[in-house]
C-alpha cells in the first residue's frame, strides 16, 4: 500500500461531527479514522487539548519511510476524492502544527503531485502556511 493515496469519498462517511467537540457535520480531516474540526486540530497542535493517543499501524511514513504511522485523511478543496497519508508521530505533529521542515514539505508536495493534488488544495499545506521553499510561515507554536 502506498503511504500517500487517493480514496474515493463514497468509501468514507461524508458528513460527521468532530470526535472531540461534536461540532457540526462536515467533511473534517480525520486522524486514525476520527474526525477533527479545525478548532480541535489547532488545540491539539498548541497543546491545549488532551493528547492524541492512537495505535500506530505497521505502515511506512509518507515523508521519512519510518515504520509506525497513523493515517491522516483530508478532503482536498473542490475534490471528489479524499487523500490519505500515513505519517509517523513526528511528521503528523509537524503537519498539524503547520511546522513541517522544508524536506518534509517537499516530500509531501512531490507525492501529492504524483496523485494529481496541489499542496494548496490541502488546508494544512496551503500557501498561507508555507512558502514555495517549504519554510513554515505560520507555525501553530513558535519555536525558540
């Protein structure tokens, strides 16, 4: 199985409530199959929510090829399919916190391009958060 893949949306319940706050039925991003609204994702990223605890799968990370990942699922803008990426703990934290390193950003951009998705179509990889070199512009937590 590829570490980054397209999934037909008819195989995914389209409108679900957030697993943390039960907020609205939307096409929220999913982590390990559980839906998270943007607010709850932000609270996770800044450490103001209970920690994310999920069992790692024996899949390889889409960025570093390390075994031991959690599946992150997102719905690209205007897309008829969802994209799933298996990410190790480090890269899942980086994605949620909008602070992937340039190498990780470029790896995801390259793999998304292969499946026909632009990084700007994935909210957490959007140009508002990363420049064209892959430098984080608006990390959820500023590093010192």
